[in-house]
C-alpha cells in the first residue's frame, strides 16, 4: 500500500529471494497477487520463504520489503510401498499366537493411516492373522511340515486412496515331532543254522 497519489502510488512487486525453482510469480506485477508457477509437492519442499519488494513509480522511487512464508500442505498423492522382503521361516512347532513377521509399508505422505488386509484368497487355510494397523502376522493354526512346506500369502495395504499388494512366502521348518515307528506290529524272520 502506498498513501501517495498518482504515479507515486502505482506499485510494482518483485520476488527477490527464496523463490526456489521459480515456484511462484506475481502476476500481473502491479497486482501483488502471488501465484504458483509449478506444481508444488510437500515431499520435495514443505516451506518457501519469499522476500518481496514493492516499488512505487514515483520520483524518487521508494520501496518496501516483506517476507512471505508459504507452507505447502500435504495431499495424499503417493502410493504406499512395501520394502523388499525375503521368505520368512517358522518352525512347525511354533506355538499358536507366535509372531511370524511384520509387513511394514512406507508412505511418504504426512501421517498416512495405513490399513493392512489379506487380499481375497491371500491367506489359504486362514492359518495366519494380520494386524489391521501394524502389519504384524501371527500364527493362528498349527503348521505341519510333512503336509505343507510353505504358505504363500498376499497382503494389501491401503492409505484410503491408494493400495499396494505384496506376496510373502512363509517357509515351514521341520521339527523333530514324529517318533520313529515300525511299519508292522510283528516281524518274523528265519535264521538258518550251519
């Protein structure tokens, strides 16, 4: 604002500092209206501090400076992702309720509310349970190495807008849980003498 009249009150605005990547423009220059010039992304830069000069058209030319702080608000624009993982192992003698592993997804958005579920058919035999908010996988039914040596699970995570799916193989380790046994109740043999 300039309290002068006529040419002395006509202002032109310039961004002179803090305008990284030319993210902002004042358009038109005499309006003082700061507009975005690029698509902003909070994950790249969360704050801008612009130094703006207003110069009048008077003689002598006078100017004033202000600092404009702009905070970029996050939008849910990124998919959650699962980090690479390998096969996990659990012994067939593991107790029910044992923690198998944790499938922790990443989401670079601010405070994403991630929800974990098995995809339909992604937990054959329903031997495992999955923590809805923490991604922890628990053993819910007994395992038997002699029946199934591994279980393939399909896990989905959602941030309410985007979804990601991953597969996890649970390898069952053999435990010494079977006694030796004879195939027959009675064995008969003949010994020849000399």
